């Protein structure tokens, strides 16, 4: 591979940052040394040993003492389609100068990766997003593999449709991209429970992300199903997978020293032969590292001591930034996060200049469709918004950004061959406003749900005896009980509960408000508690305690209530098919309380992408032809929901809103998102 010539400076040239002064007569005289500089020169032998552990190229990057020219790369012969004779795969090596670098089939190689999550992008748009990655100059795509989506019920696996991992990986190869897989089992990724299945929470003795027997038994069965799918996709089998990540950011969790070595062996035992790596925040590399596995780091910006921990773990390996965060995720009730495109351009330019392999997180974020979003809890539970735009290189809808064109120009400048042509923009449309014409209060829809559970005590969502014993993962649970007296109601509800007497809401319960007053009753009434899972925490030790619904007993005046009817509202497509046969009513001027609202979106003969605007609605979910687009909430920051054209039918499309609080009026569309 050509390039990497002319590093450093030519003999006799002044060091970067030193002024060259003209001599009388046209010559050049060196700058005078002040007494401070003379003292500095005297003490230099004593100062330099402090920097000895650092690599030379990193010293230059951190201290700004050298500016080598940009290398030029030719990867035209190092693509999945061109590289036919394969034996050694992705490896590491050092030059005579002691500078480590990656090799691919023995050729010097720099990983220029971008993250795209197949499960966050409609399958029909995979090709468009991958082509845009390739046209920007990247050579690798990285993706997580979400266990919770692939094994929604214990022993029931789904790799079809939008979850067809193999099809995504093979498509990447066809387009000319290498693949780095990140199969977990824990992935974080701002997903519900960090991508772990919620049914793992059924047994309180099962300890997540440890070698606890219950957890490892579940991992073994999952890997027994997943890894055989990955084996033929590996580089040495003719596939595009050049590396596989072991778990994710375990250094920040670090509950079990034997856990990472266990996972390492579990992958090797099943036939993973490509390079294995770990990925941790720069401060957690030491605690997350596993012997025999390449350590990589995640970071937001490059600072003076960014790679110090990494050097303590491995001095003889090339640097890999597994996640360079070009933006950030948003939470409900928080601000929308953005990152300056020039800052991203500068960082990636430095990575290339100093031969630091990198992965842009996210190149294209996509959408947390349905209920897949996670949450944070730094003193207060906050759900991740529906959009996973991430202020990424491509927008949520796959459109180009300033970051895209800056990175494309940069990568083109270091490429020895022309970049592929940039794909056309995906067209957008603004459809006529629509107003739902029919509605169905939640109470009238209960008979269209599956048979309710009758229980002596409340049962949390995960332990409901449904879905072949795997419980309920997402959505809502309604707890119903007849009461004949009022008083102080106490219940632990996660994450947010609306409390009703019959059909009238009397208050809200959440993690910070676990009791409310029920007025005295003249007659017996139905106590109804509707609890929503707003997203399980996806990071930190708190994942262990993320059971949803009502956990524990419900009491009035310290007297426990018994005899509950429990309805599971998972909002699956089969439910909406049954709901079509219900007796819907004309929408009144205003309706307070949870209800379904139905209308028709007229998309014309050729549907296009759009964004739904629900500015005068309050809180709920939108379903298009039975598909769950995700949550809307008037507290922001997100104000529109992305609606892909590929999920629309020509002409009429059924739109159903599940509004929790108070009915709105129009549902509008726009060709620009409001995030």
C-alpha cells in the first residue's frame, strides 16, 4: 500500500513551531535562545524520561510537536470482493521504528469504520446507508447485535426481516465494506437493558454480566444459536467479518474478574478465529482488558492523557478508537445534543495523520422504533428519545450533513483512488394534515387483549405468566382491583403509573412519588393502575434492578390489597388486527384519559419519507399500519417522529395513536425533523 512516506521532517528542517529569521544579506540565522530556553535544554535529559512510556507518534499528537504529512492509502485491492486469497486476516505488526500498525492479509491497513445498527434502520434502506458509508471513504462498518431482539422469548429466536444479521453483513461485503461485529451479550447502545433480554430479570438470584450459573447458561444457549450464523461470515471463510468484540465496556462494570475470560473462551470454543477486541472508556481500559484480546477505547475527544491507560495494557499494539463519539443521544425532558462538524473533522484528521484506526459512532444512528429505547438513571430515571439521530454523520432519515461532506473531503484527500459516487438523496414529502375520526377508550379495548392474569398479589411485568413463560418485555401493564374504601395508597411502580378510580384519573405514581390519597368512597369502585415501562436502564450496575410494572405489594392505609386482574398491553401487531373489529366511536371535542385514536394518512400513489408532527398531542405512541413508530411526548426535545416511506402503502394508511393523557387535534407531517 503506498503512503506513509515523508513522515517527520526532512534533515536540517526546523522543528514545527520554531520561527526562521532572515539574516542580513538573505541568509538565515537561528532564533536566539532565551535564558528560559537554555534552562529547559539543561533539564531536558531529566524531563524526557517521564514521557518514555508513550509512543512517539502519540507524543506528537498530544503535545503538538510535529505535523507529518497526510498519508495516502490505496485499499482498492483490500476489499471483500477483490481479496480472494485469504489466510491471515486482520493482524498487528510493528515496523523497525517500533510503530505498531494493523495488517490485513499482510498488507498495512488502517481501520476507518462507521457504526450503523441494522436493527435501527428499515431493511429496505440498508443498502442506501451502506453505500453512503462507502462513498464517504470508509472501509468498515461496525454493528452491535441485540440479544433482546433476537431472543424475545427464552429459546425463541428471530433473525428475520429487519433482524436478518447475515443479510446485512453480506450486503456490506457486496458493497465493499469490512465488518466488525459486536455481539455482546451486553451491548449498552442506549437500548432497553443494554440489549439483554428482560426475561433474565425473572430470577433475582441471576446476576447479570457475571459467571453466575443462570446467566452463563442463558449466554451459552444464545451463543449456540448466534455464533454458528457468524462462522461462515468470517474473513477466513470468505466473509467480511475481520474482527469480533468481546462484550462491551466491561471496565466500568467490573463485577467479576472471571467473566471476560469466560466470554473470550466461549467465542473461541465455537469457532471465532478472527481478531478479538474489547472496548472501554479511556479510564476503564485496565479493568476491562482481557489477556489475549486487543484493547480498544471509546472517547469523545482526544486529550493529553487519552492513551495512557491503553499503553499500560499493551505497548506493542496499534491504537484503535472503537467509538469516537461524533454526537450524543437525547433523553426526554433534556436538550438536543449537537457536536461541531469542524471538531469532528479535526479529530478524524489527527487519527489518520498518526495512523490511529478509528470507528465513528454513529455514522448513521437511525431510530429507536417501538419500545427498544433504553434509559439512564443518574439520580432520576430518564428514557432515551425515539430518535437515535445522535447528531451523526448521516441524519436519522439517512440525509447528508456538514459532517458527511467534511469527512468525505478529508478521506478523499488521503485516498489514492477516487471514491464511489454519492447516492442520491431520499425524497421527502409533506402530506395533507389529518384528524383522527374515531376513538376507543382503553377500557373499551380491554376485551381485545389476551386473557388477563388473575393473581393474589401484583406481579411485575417480567414475571407475568405469558409469552411461554418469558413474561412481558415492553409496553404497559394494567392492574385492576375492586376497592370499597379510600385512604393512603402505596405502591412501587416503575416507571410511570396513572392511577384511576373507574375511568377517572386521580394521580401519578413514579420512583419519586410512591403514594397518593384516595378520597372516601360511597360505593365500591375499580382501582386501576396503568404502569408504563419507559425504558430499562442500559448502563451501570443498576441494570440488575430494572423490573417494571408494580414491584411488591399495593396497600391502602398499610393494609395490603389482594386479588388483582392484570392486563398485559404489549401493543403487538396482532392486537391491532383484533382491535379493527371493535366498536369505535366518533372522536369528541376533548377526551381525557388513555385512548386509541384512528385516522387515515393519504400518501398518494408513490409514498415518500416524512416526519409526523404531533404538537398539540401530549404523550403516547404512534402506530402506522400496525407498526410502532415509537413514543412522542410534549416535554421534548423531540417534536417529530420519522416515518419511512417503505412502511407506507400507496394511498390510504391506517394511523392509530395511543394517547395516555388528553386528546389533541390534527396530526401533521413535515419534510424536516424537529429534534
